[in-house]
C-alpha cells in the first residue's frame, strides 16, 4: 500500500505531462525513487520543465490518501505498471498510463481478442445500425468489445455487444464515478456489471476536452484491432486510428456513402490503404482466428432472425432513453468533430487533436517537402510511426504527397 501511494503521488503532479512522467520513471526507476529525490536531481531529468520539477518538490501524500479512500468507498481497483495484472500490450505502447483505475471484473487483455469499435458522436442511423450489428457479431463470436461510452457510435457498439451477451470494456476520459454523458448512466452500470470501466484518471475527474484525445491511446493500446465505423475527416476517431497505426494494431473501417460527411474520414482511410474495408464482423475476426483459436469461434454466430430481433431490442432501448445530446464546451466540440475551415490553421488548437508523432512530423515538414526517410532522420522516430503519422495527416488534409514520394504541408499554420 505504501508503494501504491507513491504511484498516486507521481500521477497527480500538476504540470507533469505524460512524456515527462515517462522520463521521470525512466530516470529514477520507480515513483518512490522520484519521491525521495531532491530538486537538484530533478534538474537532471531530460525534458523536465521547471514547473514540473517544482510540482515534484511537493511531497504531500494527502491527495494520494484521498484517492485511496475514494477508491475503497466506490469499489474501484488500482493497477500500476509494476502489477502482474497490468496488460502487457498496453505497457508496450509509447507513454503507457502509469496507473489504471478499474471497476468491474478482471480481464486478461493479453489473452483476449480485444477489438475497439469507435466513431463519431454525431452518428447517422446508418452508422448506429452498422456499429450495433458489428459489435453484436464480434461479441457473439468471442471477441472482447472495447470502446468509449459516449453517444453515437460508441454507445451503439456497447449496446450491441451487451445484447449479444458479450463482455465490454469502456475506457473513460474522466473518473470512473463521473457519468458522462449523464443519460448513459444505465450503460455505465451494465458495463461495470458484465465487463469493466477503465480510466487513467482518479475518481472525481471531470471529462474535460483535452482528456479525450489522451484517453484514445489506451483504447487502441488495449486492443489487437480497431474498427472505425463513422468519422468525418477530422475528429477523435481518426486520433484513435492514428494511435492504432503507431502501435502497429490492425485497422479496419466500415465504408459509407461516398458523399456522406459522416463517412468522409473512414472512406479516406480505406482510400489511403490505412484501413481494411469490412462488411461484417467476420471480416475482422478472420484476421485473428489463428492467433486466438480458443477465444474466437467457440459460439455459433447469430441467425438472421436472431440478429434482427436483437438489433430491434438495442435500437428500441436507445429510442426509449434517447435524450438530446448534452451541450458541451466549444473546446470539446473542436476536439471531436469540427474541421478547420480556413487556409490558416491555428497550431495551438490543432495540438489537442494530434498525437506527439503527428506534431513532430508536421514540424519536420515546416521547412519544405521531405521524403519519408528524411522525416525519420529529422524526427528520430521509428519508420513505422512516421509512416503512420503521414497517413493520418494525409487523410485529415494537413499533408499531401507530391511527385517523387515527397511529402509537404497542405495548410499554413498560424502559430501566434
């Protein structure tokens, strides 16, 4: 328990970014080592800002004690990177969350064919039906469904998996005890009863806009594959796909009408070769059948009539509880689905929507067109992660490919 307090102390330091936290752990070897270090030692940590160093100088454990009390009261478990139950596939990603808060049953992610189904909040009826049926097929055949729990595609996928009697893990941007959106309280309860609610943020954390893109790396990191059902050209869905590509996960996309704004992002993923076009859950599961023979295919799929009945049940349940989407801040709207519409793009606004790799690639292209190998050399990122970042940036319209396989900026950045 004493060791756990140091993990909570480290992860609640104000002004300490995920990258800086990883650097601190790498330098000191453990949160306890960081706790007992002095200011002089903090100055030796690569990339640590002055504000972060000052925050590490606060040795109070009061906040850690409060979090432990809240978790005990709410029935929330805490996993740290050093725990045996911490998923290895998540620990292997760039900047894994040092702490996971967990409510529900234990899930051995490394043994599961975990598939994320993600998409826009502003889903069309076509997208809702596709996500619901896809999740039903995946869950029925033995896959573990992973998603957020927001309205739109996320909620439709969760309902579909639950209708099929499957297990669902929902990764939240806020604290596990903070229901967002509030009309999805019943989904929170159902997921906690049959699966797990997971967050890297302590109880009581409100799901602010900047937390959503950070959360997305965990959704993809827990999975072996990510399916994008509906997404405009800019938004949180493509952010998750970007992380999936960087993490070497399989990416799939459901095609939509060629002129549908809600499907522009998914259609372009297919067009650019970043995602495999799928028309059913079987199109996804066939990629993992040899890898998870004991998990997949143990149950027969649903018959057409069973599928129809369960789809109706999921959709009727949605309609009975349908409440207009809650008003959220302009900042959150920008993060989710609002595309830039001018020749000059505000760099500060776009940073929240871009991964660290994508930002590094954009900076490398500021001086002019570059080949992918040149970008790799300039950024010092692995080739796979550079190529993944370039793919998503092309889909979003920030980068274009010129003759000679050279990449350049397709927008002008406003940095002041």
